[in-house]
C-alpha cells in the first residue's frame, strides 16, 4: 500500500483539499488522460535557455509522466531529480493531485523524451513537506493563479531502485546573492511547444526582497530562494532542479515553484523565478532519504 506521509487531521485535510483544487492552476496539464493526475497551467522547457546535448551532464534529471501508450512528450509533466536510488525530489504541487502512485511513473535520464524513455520506475509513496501551503495574493485572493507557495517541496519514493545513475547531492548551504545557478527542465519553450530535448538556463541568485517587489503574491522568505536570468521557467518545469557547481560537483539548491504568473504575466515574461530553498528544508529532506536501520 502506498505510504502517503501527510497529516490526516480535519484542518489539514481541508487545507490539502484546497491545494488539490488549486493545483489545477499551479501545475501542467498536457493530455486529457492526465486530468486526474497532473496539475495544469502555472509554474511553465526553460524558455530562452539552451539544449543539453550530453547525456552525462544531467543523468539524474527525472520527468513525471502519466502511464500509457501515448508518446512520452504527450504524457510528461513536472520535472524532478534523483537524489537517492529510490527517491526523487520535486515540488509538492506536482504530486498532490489524483491517484499519483497508481497512475504516475518517473523517467530518469530521458534527455530526449521522444527518443529515449530513460530508466522507468513507478511510485510507491509521496512525502509532502508538512508546512506546504498556498499563499493567496492580497490583490486577488480568489484567483489561484495569482497564489504563491511556501515549502513547495516533496520527496517521492520509487517502487524500485534506479541503479547505475548518480544521484544529485543536496546542498548544505544556500547560495549567496549573485551566485550562478542552472535550471534544467523539459517544460514549454513556446505557448504550444513542449521541450522534447532537456534544456538548461543560467540564473543568478537574488535577494528575496528584490524579487518580491516584482509580484504582488507573498514570498515566504523562510522557504523560498529567488533567482533571475535570461532564461525563464515555463509550464512543465515545475519541480525541476536548480543546480550549482560546488566542491567539484553539482548540487541541487532549489526546486522550481512559481514565477511571474503570480503577477498575471504569461510564461516567458521577464522576471524572477522562485524556488523552494533546499538548504532551508535539508533536515526534513535527509530524514526522508535516510535508509531505516532495520533494512
């Protein structure tokens, strides 16, 4: 039986009901078959970035898809990253809709979705950060598309280990303002073009206060990391990893959560992107990834 690690008290149940209802705006819907599983709209492949041409650059990149016989680009949804043989890191809003363990699967290392499905694994369980919540915009509180999010992060347990693929390490410290980071994703590159080939975009980390001025939506300083670049995340990039190069290796520092849709702007509009700060939630993440001693 899948292990959903969410609280079940009535108040949190109502909160998760609201999250599921509004995730239709915050995620991405690509096929009719995905309606009950994949969130739609919202945070949109790294528009303005460049194609990744080497399979060795981001082998840990994972893509959520609906199970089925349709071509993978038609079934694909949010991004993620392999952080342990049986664990992927993604945004909470990507995994709080529908019967995910039954209908979803992850494709790891699928650099070109139409040419290689990568390593395929089903879903055993989902752990959503207990403080995950949507933050309504004070200017338009009834519009889910204008909402931002706090602690928008989750760890998904796969139904089998992915062997022979290096995991992406979790950062221990948040990157300083001005640091360079790279976002990887398979999201839209235009209003109607799916990012079949994995793309990357270069960003620079910015102070939260400077980024917050670009959107009327609340920006939770405790859990959000802001970055801005010539590339912009688009539909399908939700949950994708923001990566820096440290100590001779790549580390994940952020998980894409929301962008300028919170200011009423379309995908690809100039402006900051907002990520869940991995360093801020690292203790919770490492507890989800740790192997129980009785194994």
